[in-house]
C-alpha cells in the first residue's frame, strides 16, 4: 500500500479450515507477537537492560468467538492440529483519488485447541461461545505480500521480508 492510502476499517472476514468456510464465527482475537527478553545486569553496565532475543517469541494464542456451539466451533475442539485462515476485506481511503479501495488481508495459523467455553444460556441473547488455540505457526499477508511469518518449530521469524533467525539457523548448522 502506498502512503496515499488511509486505513479505515475491516469490512468483513471469513474463517477457513483446510479451505472449508466456517460459519457462525462472530469475531477473532489475533495473536500478539511478543519477543522473549533477558535481563542483563552485572559488571560493566550501570543498571539493567532488557535484551530482546532476536527472533524468539513468547507463546501465542488465537481467540475465536462463536454465535453458538455449532459444528464448526465443536470441530475446532478436537485435540489435533488445525490449519486456519482468516480472510479479511479491509477498506482504505485513497487520498489522491478521493475514493475507497479494498485490500485483501489474510492470516494463516496452525493451532491446537487450549480451551472451549460453551458460554451462557439466557433469554433473547447469544451464548458467547469461545475457544482459545495455541499457535504453532502464524503469518500475516496484505494483498499477497508477506508482512510477517513466525514459525518457532523451524526457527523462522520473517518480518518485512527479512528472516531474523537466518543467522541463528546458520550458527546451529540448520
């Protein structure tokens, strides 16, 4: 996206598992990417420094919220690997053209279920069913361009086209 584009809002999104569309998902909480740190202290330093460990991330969690305990919600509770894609239509304002444009965002995740909450039952309401999923792989794309790819099992941390774990893999002979 060029600088003349001003992001406005997500218009809509769909959730897929293995290219099958899941119905009934009302929202998703994307995983936060938090890097591991190590506190450095001792001789030769006046105080403490929190060193960020290159390419190393803390555990990540995907949250999905459902309108009810439909088949899709229950199937994600199976204790096995799930390949999830969140496909998003994002609206931008093009300041140069004076017109709206739509970008394609996509989030690709490999997850395992951590918990499933069937929600609550009350009159004239939705049950607020939800699930949390441990993330083993996480990639973000905008209009086909890779924004990030986090793959702890394969020592990958690609951000903006640069793999910050390449030197680590090289040092380990991988």
